């Protein structure tokens, strides 16, 4: 009985855990809270396969609990030799055929959605096309239809098919926005494709899901969905020439001197580092530090420019702060921060 | 004691006469199975990469079937001579066994010399290990086979030298036998290399 | 057999070389001692891998912690995975294969005692080589899967050689595993006692047989993958470099053509252990023996057809993904057959919950949970969400820890008396079991949800505010509990080692031949080779009222192989050669290889005639020493 009691004690524990964990997570990040048709269909597949499996599990667990309770050795039975059974053809056939039938049932939606979700939408005229390139450790997004390029924050219109073409500039990465669609690898060789659609206007979290080096865990990005009109406005703004306010001019000069070798600030510039056009409107600095909280964002950007390694180990960006071996004073970095935060 | 064994005392198939011999044969067949997977993976790699030549000569420009034909002739003949060796071993003729194995080794050496010459030639034409994925996979596959031939030559030479001292016994017979098996396998791999690497490189794309 | 004997008699009756102390362990070719060596070495690496796991969980206990970040964390996960798979799980299974299989088939030894020792020393050399990387500039950090081109990037400063240690360590250990697999394959085919037909072999032996076949055909694939990676890293090859026409997906294929059979190489013997333990402790013969054998063979066969399910997100395309999805689902059927057969073995039994059986019965539901998530993972479109997340981490830990490690513990408590002549403490064993079992579920159950809630694997940190905190915290507490369980187990080993030998021949009322001989087994195993008259040979005799097996031969001198230091020296040669390659000192590599090749020549030139244990010695030898 001892064993059974202990098993029973586990049940509330699991119940509590299930309560804490099941069905929750953030609607910005969780695959369990889909915000678009692709992720929704994938959640359906999860639930469908889980239901079939729960069916099997219940049968197995029921038999299991029954046998370990019912057939325990009791006092005085130490020498009893139970009836020996070689096997049973009927039972063998039952537990071979039923699983086969269950798996065939599962196989139908499996194949259907596998084809559906691997579909190539690159030729779809109504879709928004984006070329995604993974870099250690940031994401580059090019919109060939609009001749613009951006990074870290993928801006898309809601309720529209977004057709991605993915590649990598260095090692393999994987593009994953759990609440919108499953992931696909971005390889240095042949390109892969992925499509998704966001149901509503929101900001979704994206993650790199293929080990890509020291800061794999920090290669975050966001997908920002907006109304069609707002998206058009964003595109126009990205294409219009950058206007720099007077108090950011010294920062711009410093930026040109120190940062331009890697970072572009233009409609379609590509470089070793991310294009920073429209930087101030991005939710995160380098994918990980808050860029919207008015109280923190300047400090965060300062911290990043002064000591990128400290924020994101293994990043290719060198340190600029004098305390970290760079050549810029705190004032100079503040100027650059002011300039970058003027880029709306 | 080995020398006291007369020829007549040897059973018909001396390599299988003892449990040790049987174990050795079975283990070696299994090992050859593993070798098949090894070469299979190398072939798969080569097939995947053989047209990846961003820089340097392609297979079609490079290969000269005449040299390779001579290599093939030497190696296939050596397979035949190793069969003669085993046939003589089964007849209990130790001297002839040794002699045919020696011929096998010489033919193997001839193959190796031709191969080294061929590789030198390729390198001069810009087909290097590092020049392209084609180069890397070519030298790895063909080189791995060449390494097998080299190992086989050293192995069989050792056996011949041992043979002078130990004679033909139920202990040495399995050694001869598995070495011959190995040699056949190496030849068989060459047939595939000739087809997949050279013939397909010349005509197929 | 007869011929072998004739030959053995012809061998010279010279004085056997016998060593004591350390030299005995370095030169032994006795499969029982090699089994113990595998157990000690595998256990040691298991503790190292476990420590790495605890460190990983400590870093992830709270969001935004900075204890082990960046490459350090990647080194921990890489070494944890590689150590656990190649240097803990594999040798622990080889420990059982060595300690049990020859006894179960009524053999005096394995087919190739010398090769057996060589296999151990090569594995050990590889494991030590790889773990020394911690002290030599950093451990490998590209994941245990070492995907190119991350793994083929060379440190421009030339200081970091982590992945080279991975490449060389695994190649050396891999040769050891391959020859070990071939050895057991031949042993099981050729060395069975008279009457031990294939369909009378104990299920553990059957699973080892299938595992050996899988080892033989799977390990060459990783050898090729590692050679290609080595050529890219050391000699500037272009296998995986896109700019020169290479292809990184090639690595993934080769790795998983090996990698998937590998997980079945691991789990098969676990199935075998469970079959033995469950049937012994319910006092019932295994239900559906022949269907169990068939399921084992079928799983082994299918395991080569499903590797792409590890690569659904690589971009293989819908056709390939669908085919491999269906093939993967098919494996669930024979696996289910096994589960039901175990349940119906227990059904109607007289079940004793010894610690061994606690682990074995806990295996069943745990493994079922790992199995069902396996089927879920086989659905490609859903796998686009699961892939490379904590859901996968949870799945494979349910299968490998919940499946393999639970059965390794079951096997240890079950066969410990046969290996060491002493019974492990049941009281401490129960504490060990409950701590480990509860800790295990606490660690890995929440990870399913963490994955679905958006946490990819191999992340050294996560942002607060996305609902990932609770699950990670619980998971870390669970890992600590498992660590506690292991400490209790170590105490149990120490306590047991300090007491008198107390195990009889047959402490559990067993079914199979290993329980017919003294504990620990004498070095010649069977004084007289037993005659096997049916499946569960010993049980059959017991039921017929016999206390012992009927011998198949009269008592006579027993031929034994000589101990040899050559396996150790050969491995040492490759070990040295490995460092030569890692540090590009090719003279050192050449010297190491020469040591190995000279040892091979010595082995070939000087025949081992072995030695004999005479009948009069047999009586004195009863206990043997362990």
C-alpha cells in the first residue's frame, strides 16, 4: 500500500503543476495561444494528436494501476507460483491493430497540414514578401517589393499572408514566432520558405531556435503587425530621406565616423551590422534591451554601444566605451544615443 | 608445435576448423558490413557534392579513363590472384599460397603507384583537396579507398612474413582467409568508384 | 566445439601470466572484469554529466541570471549531452552486456576477449580525451549534434579547440563501440551453450543482439561525419562550407543516420532489462516472448528509416517529411506491443516490489509518456512548433532518463549481486528510487509546457514576463532532487562494498543461466557448460524439481585467454595521436599511430595460446574474485 499512497500523493502535485502551466504562457510568445491561422492549425494538430495519445495512455495507465495494486505479493504468498501464461494471440492482434488504426487516423491530418504548411507562397501576388537573413546574432529583413530593408523588428500588415524566404549569412539559424507559425531553419546554403498571417494588430516575440553560437539565447526579434494603412505609412517613412534634428547633428557626425562601416541608415542599405533606419521605433535594442521605456531606453542604448560583449557575448560589434577598450567618451556615446533615438 | 602439423593433418577448410576461426570469419563479415555503410556514406557525400565546383576543373575536364582503366585492370587482377592463393591454401599448398599473395601485393602496389601519379597530376591541374566541395569529397572517397589498399598491402605482407615462420595451420588459415576477403572488398569498392566517380564523372551530370 | 577443444588441448601448458592489483585491471580480458570497468568508467562520466546538468539548471532557475552565459553555457550543454550519450549511457549498457550476456547464453567468455578489452580502453581513452578539453582552453560548444557550419568554424586565434576534442574523442570512442558491437554479435551467434537456440535466448540477450547489429551499421555513419568535420577543421576541406560548394545539411543527414539508430541502441537493452526484471519479480515467464522478439527486431529495422524526423524544419520538403512522419509513427506499434506484453507479464503475477522492480515498474508509465510525445513529434507540421524547444528536451529525457536510466538502475539492483557478490541495500535503494523518480518528473514534466510556451532549447537565459518562470523553477528543484537521489545511491554502493559478501547463487529466484552459478561468477563462468532444455532454462529445471542445470560436458580443463597490456597500449597510442591532431602536431599524431600499429603487429605475430584451469583447481576456485 505504501507505494500506492505515495503515488496518490503525486496526483495533486501534478494537478497543481498542470494548473500553473497548462494553457497559459504569453499570447506574445506561446504556441498554445495562436494569433494566426498557421499557428492555430498547428495547435489543432497538437491537440488532435494529444487526444489520441491520451486515449492510449489512459488505457495503459488503467491496466498498469490495476496490475500493480491487484497482483502485489501479499503476506503468506511468498512461495506461491502464479499461473504461467505464454501469451495470447487475440490480445496481440488487438494491441497491434488498434494502434495501427489510431495512427492511420492521425496520419491523414498530418500529411494534409504538412503539405499545407510547407507551401511556397513566394509567387503569391497578394502576399507581402520578405527576405529573411540570419546573422550571428541578429535578423535582417528585406522587402524586395518595396525596396526597403530593416532588422530585428519585422513589420507586417495584419490579416495578410506574409511569405518569407530564409537564408543565413553565417551558421544555421531557425526563425520562430511561436504564436504565429512554427519554425524553419535559415541555412547558409539553399533557401527555405515559410508563411504566416497575424489575426490582429499586436507585437509578437520571435526566437532563434537553432543553436548558432554564444548568444543564441539572445537572438530575439519581434513581429509587429499593423493595419494595412499604417503599414503603408511605415513603408513610406522608411523610404523617405532621414531628417535629423539639429541637436542630434553632432551624434550623426560621430555615427558616420565610427559606425558607418557596419551600420547603414537608409531605405535599403545592407551591412555587416543591422540597418538602423527607423531605429527609435524598434521595441528592443539588439533584440534584448528595452528601447521603448522612456526612462531606460537611453541608458540601455548607451550600455549597448559602450559594451556590446557584456550584453550579448560573442557579438561581432566591438566595444566603444573607453572603459571597455573603445575610443568614445561617455559624452560622445550619449550624442550617438541621441542621434539614434531621433531616427523614427 | 605449429611446425609439427603436417599438410595432411589440416582439415579441408582450415579457416573454419576451430571456433576461433569461425568467430573470426563471422566477425570479419560483420566488419565488412560496417565498411559498406562507411563507404556508402562517403559515396553519398560524393554524389551530393560532385558537381559543386565553384572554382577549378570539373570531373569531365579532369578524368582520363585510360590511366584509371589500367588501375582497374591491376586491382581486379589482384583480386583474381588472391583467389588463387586461397584455392591453394584449401589444397594445403602453403608455398603457392604465399607466392600468389605476394603477386597480389605487387599488383596492389602497382595500383597505388598509378593512383599517386594520378593525384599528383590532378593537383597540377588545380584540382586540390581544398579547392571545392568536389575536390574535398573526391579525395576523401578515393583516398579512403587508397588507404584501404595501403593497409591491405601492409597486412598481407605481414602475413606472408609470418607464414614463413608459422606455416599453414588452423591458426594462420583464418588470417589468410580474412585478408583475402578484405582484399575482395577493397576491389569491389573500386568497381563502384570506377563507375560512380570516373564513368559518371565523364559522361553523367 | 569439438575441434576447438582439440585445438585448445594442443596449446602449450605454459605457466599463465597472472597479474595482481592495478596491472590486473589494465591487462584483464575477463568479460566480467571488463563489465566492472565499464560500470566504473560509465558511472564516473554519468556523475560528470549529471553535475553539468545541475549547473545548467542552476543557471536557468531564474530569468536573466548570469552564472553561466554564452559559450560557457553552450559548453555545458554540449558536454552534458555528449557525455551522457556516448560516455555514460553507452558504457553502462556495455557494462551489462559484458557482465550478463555470456552468462545468460552459457558461454565461458565472449568471442574475442582481447577485442573486448580493446573496446573498453578505446572508449575510455575517447572519454578522457574529450573531458580534458575543460582544462585545455574550453570544451566543445556546438551542441552534442555539432551542426555544421557552427561546428566547423575555426577559432581565428587558434586558442579554442573545443570541437576538435569532440571530433577526436568521439572517433576514438566510436571505434571501441564498433568493435564491441561486432564482438557481442559474434558471441551471441557462435558462443551459445548447447540447446540455447535463438528462440530460447533470454530477452536481454535478444535486445543486446539487435543493439549490436545497430551499432555495427550505425557507427560507421558518424565515423564518416566526424572524418568530414575533421577534414574541414584541420585540413581546410569544403564539405560543409557553402562558399566552396559544401552543404551543411549533409552533416545533419549523416549525423542522424547514425543518431536515430543510436537512441534505439540505447533503449533496446533497456527493454531487455525491464523484461528480465519484470518477469522475475512477478514470478511469471514473459508474456508473448515471440512477439517481444519480433517487436525488438522490427524496431531495430525501422530505426534506420526515420532519421529525417530530426530534420523536419531543415527544409527537406513536404514529401520527404510526410514519408518519414509515417515511418516514425509505425515504430509506435511494436513499441506498444512491448508495453502491453510487460503489463500482461505483471497481470496475474505474484509481484515483489524490490528496488529493482520499483525502477522497472516505474519505467513503464514513464516510458509511455515519452513514447506518446514521440508520436506527437512525428507530426511534421506540429513539429514545426516543437522542434528544438524544451518540448523536445522533455521528450528525450523521458525516453532516455525515464526509459534508459531507470532501467539501468533496475539492472544494477538486479545484477549487482552477480557482479560483486553483495546485495545493495534495499532500504537506501528505496530512498534513492523515490528521490530520483519524483525529481525526474518534477524536472522534465514542466519542460513540455515550457517548450510550447516558447522556450527553445540550449538557451542560457529567458526574458521575465512571458510565463516561463514557474516551470523553470520547478524544473531546477527537480534536478536537485535527482542529484540527492544519486548521492543516496553512492552511499548505498559504499555501504554495500564495506559489508561481507552475502549474495547466494540465486538471490531473486531467477529464470536464466546467470543465476545457476556462484555470485560473483568465477572467472571461467561455468564449471561445466550447461545443457539448455528450453526458454527460461533455469526456471524450467526448477519447475522440474532440479536444483542445477544438467551439464553438457564432463569436467575437464578449461582454456582461458591470456591477459594482455596491448589493448591499453593501443588505446594509449590513439589517445596520444588525438592530441597530435588537435594541436596540429602531426609528428605526435604519427607517433601515436605508430604505437597502435606496432601493438597490432605484436598481437598478430605472437599467437596467444592461453592457459588452462585444471579440474583440480576448479573446486578451489569457487568464489572467484571481483
